[in-house]
C-alpha cells in the first residue's frame, strides 16, 4: 500500500513539473515586442542657412547623420547658380566640421554644432560668401529635397530647400555635369509622402523631389 502511495506521489510530482514547464514555454512564446528595426529609425538632423550676401532666396541645406553629411547650395537666381549652386557629401568631423570641393572647384566648408550651422563657399568667381543658419524641425515640410528624373532625354537631379518661412530655392542639374536646366517655377506643390512637385521648363513639366530624412543607404 505504501509503495502504491509513493508511486502516485512521484507521478503527481512529474506531472506538476511538466505542467509548469508547458506554462512557461507558452508564456515566453506568446510574448511580443514592438521594437522597430534599428535602420527604420532616423537620427538625421537637418539645418538650413541663408547667405550674408547674395540673392535673397539663396539657401544652404545640410543633413547630417552618423558622421556623414549631404549638403546643397541653391537659389532661384540663374547667375548665382552658375557660380555657386552645387551638391556636396562626405565625412563630418568629430567637432561637427565639414569641407568639400565640387568638380569645378567650388569650395564648401563650415560647422554644425548643437542647433547652429555656419560656414562659407568660395565660388567659381572666387567670391567668398558666408552663411549661417539653424537646426530645423524633424517633422513637417521644412528641409532639403532631392529627386531624379529625365528631361529632354537627359538624366537630371532635382533639388530644393524649403525654409521655415516657406521660402523656396531650387535647381535642376544634368546628372554628373555642371549644367542647369531652367526655368523653374516658383510655386512648388506639396505632395503626400514628404515629397515636393517642382515644375520645370517651358512646358512646366513636374518632377518630384523627396524630403531627405536619412542618409542611410544613400
């Protein structure tokens, strides 16, 4: 009789252990996390600057992230654009400094620190033009835009900067060349998905540029 009771106790203990194990496995297997993949979260910061001297609508837009930068100088002034409007990208110094030189020799340098953005360019006319600006909101339509397309059989790069006062500056360049396509209409259309519609040429053909919110994958 005692042997039967002892056997029953052992069987009961084994069943209890199995039950507890099943409950723990189910609890762990059913747990879910809401963490997004790291590469979907942007740590990029955008700054916009105005020139101390130069066209009123001339702007510099820069996006910095993970020690890299992408920058763009532009305006709606054709003469300024020919000597000064260029794209730049490269490494950002530990102190927030940056420098670049365009294929035709336009020098670009400065610093981003905290919420300030300062620097200068030396254009093809050998004019040194200083600029200064600030950090812009991480959400909304303000910032640097870039897109690509084809116009009149040529591959083009479409760029624009929208400032906090809603002012608009833009150029369209033939890809890989210092060649600009004009005219650009001063009435961009704000499209869904952080995009901008820019009308180009005598036919007012619209091209799309997307707000630069990250440098990852670029």
